[in-house]
């Protein structure tokens, strides 16, 4: 091979690289010229004003009977008859069971005989004391003898009162052999059968009666949330909400009828850290049953100084802090830290961090940086596409449009 051939090849290669570098530099200059013509990013904004926003909460709840009573015997004996149908509605005072009354009927008869005996004895001692009274005054008998007769008469009268009380007790026990319904409601299954021996001190009831219309719903709220609510109510612009409660059933459906909050307990459950709020609902169809789980939805407070901000305007930091951009002086993007813990429809409810009349950027926030120059236009403004200028292709015409997703260059 000729020694000059490699040197000639290297010269040609260097010339080619130099030409390619010059061409690339010219392209960059032309592209940079077009980039320099791009103006500030266009963004869409909305002007926010304070409004009244209901602070709605949704909490776990459980259905509880309005009234519940366990039917228990008050005397001992064998059940002879049952007078109700399991699962039916019973009325207060209605007889449910009959306990064998024979022993209690005999006790009443014995008490009546004791009363008669006591009355006869009281009459005899009274007559004896009355007979001795004038004799004692004439000193025909000793004063001590008359005193004893008078005391015996009074003791006999007291015995009459005692036997009458025993008779009344026997009659009450006899009435207790008919076990009545203590309240009006729906009775469950019978836990004692005919022929069973029952006692007054037994732990197991004969049956359970529950009143289901109206009915209670116990709502559980954490003590921390309740404390925050009470603190917010002490501030200006926040008022307590109405006591109306809506109920979502276990299948996700709405109960339909509205309830009212009756009261809130004044103690915190140490095992769960919650406070119980009790609401009352009408239950005409018996749809709600004790023990059923549900979700209670109600308004706890109304904030008259809250702002509704579209959800795309707010972003969250890794720590969970909410931030947004507003149009600042000189048309620059100013980042604000706000408090937005609740949503209402498609908006965040901002309670801190905004002022009336602020222009919140809701469109074109993807590439915004704090203090970046912007071209603000009202949100959802119609887009106007300018025709390409002389010497620019279609790509050059598009290069002048950037920034907001929906709004564009507007007048």
C-alpha cells in the first residue's frame, strides 16, 4: 500500500466532520431563535370567593333497639301455659306466661285466715281493756292490770296490720304467676317451654321484647375529630350544622328516611377512643334491625368562609400538604400552601391559605414553577390558533403555542 494513502483518507474524514458540525450548529441557532420567540406559559385561572360550605361527615353506625326488655319471672314455679306467638307484637301488660298458681292461691287463703284471726283477737283485747278502764279508775283492779290489757289491745291491732300486709304480699305473688309484657314491642323466641321450672333469681330471661319503631342508631366518632369540631365552632364563620342524619345501609343503598341526633355521650370509650352519638329514625316497615351496621351521613358544621377550588388545581406533597398556584404580581406563578381536607363534588374545600379574589390557576399547572412568568387567561377560554408567519413552517407555527392545556392565547 502507498504511504500517502492513509494521510489522504484522514484528511477527507476530518473535512466531513467539520461540515456536519457546521450544519448542526446552524440548526441549533434556527431552533433557538424559534424558542426565543416563545412567550410565558399560558395558564387558566378562576377567581375564588368565600362561600358557605357544609362540613359533611360519614361515620360508622350500628342500629340499636329504641326499647328492650327481658321478660323474667318474679316468682318460682312451673310454667303451665304460654299466651303469645313468637315473633309477634305484644302490648304492655299482656299476659305472656302462666306459672302454676296453686301454691300462691293457698298462701292467699292462709293469709286471709290469719287476718281474720288477728282481727278477732284484737276485738277481744279491746273489749277487755275497755272493761278494765272504769274498774281501774275505781281502784277495783290494779292500775298495772289495766295497763297490760291496754297494751295487749294495741299489740293485737298491730298484728292485724301485719297479717293484712302478708295478705297483700300473697296476692301480689299470686298475680306474678301471670307474667306480663313490660313494654310494647316485638317479642323474640321463647327461651322457656311449658313445663319448665323457673325461679325469681334466674339469669336467663323467658323472652326478649324490643321496640323497633322508632329505632336508635348509635354513631361512633373519634374523640380527636370531635375535639377539632368543637375548636372550629369557636372560630368566626363556623356554625353548628343541623341535626338531620341520612343513613346508608350495608348494601350501599340509602335508607330513605331522615333521622335526628338525640344526644352525644359525655365520655370517651377507653377501648376505642370514640364518642357515641345517638340518632333516632322512624322504622315503620321494620327494615332496620338491632345489631345492623350502617353509615351515618350528616352535617356537623357550616363554614361560611370556605373556598371551593377545582380538584386539578391542588397537588399534594409527599408529606400530604396541599399546595396550589395563584396569579401573583407581574403575572408570575405564586405557590401557596393551603388546608384542604374535604371535598364537595369535584371541588376541594379550602379553609385556609386563600383570600377573596385570588386567581387560582386550574389549567396548565403541569410544568409550572414558583415565580415563573405566566400569561393568565380565564379558565376554559376559547383557543385561537394564529396562522404561520412568513418563513415558518407548520412546526414553527406550533412552537409559538405552549403552556395551558385548555386555554390558549387569548385577548
